C-alpha cells in the first residue's frame, strides 16, 4: 500500500536559518503530493502541493519539488521565522485510491529568536 | 466564519458511553472525511464519504460509525467509548472535481475517554 516517510523531529532552528524536512513516499501509481502545516491548537492547512513529476509547489517562502526518480518531496525554506514553528505533514493522494490522503508522521519544527 | 466546523471542540467522557462528534461544512464539497491524530502517528483515516449515499471504512474504523445526514454534515459516533480512543479528531472535506484535490480540515475535537 501507499506510505509516506518523513524525518522525525523535533527540529530546532534559529531564526533566519535554512530548513529542510525530508519526505519520501511509496505509491503504486502517480500520486499528488502535499505538505500540510498544523500551527499550535489549530487544524491542518494546506501549505503547498504538486500534482505531477517535476512540479514545484511553493507558498509563504516554502518550496518542494516532486521528484519521481527519487520518490521524494522535500520541504525547504531559506530563512525561517518564529512564526514558522509548527508541525509539518507530508502526504500523498492517489486517484486510484479515491483521492484519500496518506500522511507521514509529522515533523515538529521549533524556531527560536 | 470557518468553512469547516466541528462540535464539540473538547469532550471528556467515560468508558462505555456513546458519544457523537459533528462536522459541518459550507464549502459545497461532496467528499468528507474523519481522521484521528495520535502523537507521532500523523493522521489515520477512520471513515470517508464521497457523497450522501457513499460511506466507506478507512484504516481504523473498528469501534466507530458515521452518518452522512446531508452533503454538508458528517457525524462520527463512538458507540461505546474506550480509553484508547482518546485522541484529536479531525473532519475534512474535498471537491472531487479537482485533480490533486486539496482537503480542508476543521479545527479538531479533543476527546478524552476516562
């Protein structure tokens, strides 16, 4: 079955540092890939997505590129802020599975001033 | 106003009690989902509904049931709550007409079963 593996946290960074969160996936078809973010006390919200190979999703300074050859969708941000402190989830959705989301375990990121 | 709402936001109950969590949406989406979140495990799908007459079990449906009362409403019931159902529960919606459809999540219900 489909699965998503992402690096475990917590990841602690200083403000303006570079952030990378690794995500790899296993899927039988051609999934769409997502990064969701969960701020403290809130539900998940979509950060960015990519629907086909080599697509780059971007939002709020975050980027991720759909790499079919390495089955990866790593999240990056060049200069993090304290407000980026949150839990980040990588997920995939496969049409053959009715577009249900399969989530990774989440990575908690803490940005210190 | 929030597009996806969940009630209650917090609930404490005792083992063996029946409880219902409710979800409503104003996005006009046809698909709705229930997930539970446990620390370090991401989200696991409990049930999902692609329209009012289409209900499907997810990965962890045992001990849960659902009802899709209308396109905008999707309820999750715990028939006889047990402590290991203590978790954060999220409802989500999506539009089947969009490729790579995004799911939109409610704020969550924190459930504690004593």
